């Protein structure tokens, strides 16, 4: 099949061609790398966010919008439909590649997402999938308040055995519309590793979908992190078609959701969890990184296994 980076590059070229209409800005660094500001100094927008997310999925997913009723407050809802989830998520979208060498003054480590990870193979998530990508061009996604510089793009290129001119980075802050949508589009990303860890292998998932409401935006980057993660975890629903023995599916779904019986920190405000972890989401201890609701359709038996429920109380609480 066409590689995930090649698929993503089709999307990136459209973004470059339509930059002005999309509200984004293209920067060519002196080393030849291409950086696209989709939500740092530039505003971005709904279509820019859709393309950003689809590029980080390696062109194997589609993003759409709907609406979510939070007790009378109408909110946008982000919906994703994903083919070949193991590759689209574990090899591509998941923000699983930390660039520890690039930690900033605030102690924040950039986390790389996107199909570049299928080439780099520098994290346990991409290494769990047999898929390998040898594309000459690399597409990366970053959630940051700064645009990446030559040092960062050269590090990515070096780790992938490419030149900086081969690197294309899409970047948006969490407080931007594009960045917020990018976070809440990751419902299935949070779910697939949970399933994989519970014995329902990623290779048994045929296709998937996910949805979560978009929280009200804020210019405060830290508050935006709290809100978007709260809405992804406590407001997220995922569905997937699997081909597996029903006993395996049933056992995985029993312990799958973020729920009181799976997580001792269920209901603890995400702000507190993040503060206790020093602002590093990967250091959040004892928290089940998953959504609250899941539906598995086992095509082998035709049975549906559903679990959990969206927690509107937690969605409202982070807005008080």
C-alpha cells in the first residue's frame, strides 16, 4: 500500500497550496525543513484542523464534526473514522516519540506524532507494529507554543536517516482551535494501546471510530491542556470492529474503560493529576489512559460488547 508518509504528504501539499485560505503559514528553515504554523502565531480553523489530524493519521482516517449537548450547552463534537488502526494510530498518530534532547526551559519535552514515527521507530508504540515506512519524505505533528527550529528538525532527520529538507512539521498550540481539535481527535489513540495491553491485539482491530466533545477554548495553554484531556478521557466514546474469539473480547472490554473499577484516580480533576506529575502527562501515575465508553463489534461472532458511559459531571466540573 502507499506509505503513511506518502499519504500524509498529499495532505501537506494541499495545506501548503491553500495556506492563506486555511489561515496557516508556511516557513522554510535555512536547513531546508518545512514548518507549517497551524495554531501558534497563526489562527488556523476548522478545515486546517481536519487536515492536520488526517495528516497525522497517515491519511488512513477521516475527521468530521457534529454537536454534543452538555446539559443545554451545545458544543462541537470531533468524530474520527479510521482504517487500519494499528498503522494509523500506533505507527502514526500517537504522540509517543519524546525528544528528550529538546526539553525547553519550562521542562517540557516535545512529543512527536504523525507518520514520521513509522520511519523513526523510536518508541514502544511504533515498535509494537510490524509496519515499516521507508518514505523519503517525513511528516511530523507537534503540539507546542513555539515553532520548531533547525536543531529540532535536524534531530528528527538524523533519527530517520534523512536530511532536514525531507522534514515537514505541522505545529499548533493546545490553546488554538487546531490544537484543541487535535487533542480530542485522539479518542481511539488512547483506546488502542489499552486494548492491546489487555490482550486484544491491535492487529485484531479491523477498523475503528471515535468521538469526543470539544471544550470551550481558552488562551491559557495549561488550562487548554486540562480541558482537552478531560474531554477526551471523560467525554470520549470509541467503537471498533474486531475479529477475535468472544472470550478475549469480553475479557478486554471488562477492564477497558476509564472507570471507578479500573482507575483509583477516577474523578480526580485532571489539573491535579497533571500538577502532581510536573506537567508531564506520561508521568501521571495510576491513571488509566483511556476513554469512558467503548463498543466492540466482533465480526467473528456478530456480537456487540459495550461498556462504560460518558461522564458529563467531569466535563462540567473542569469549566467551573
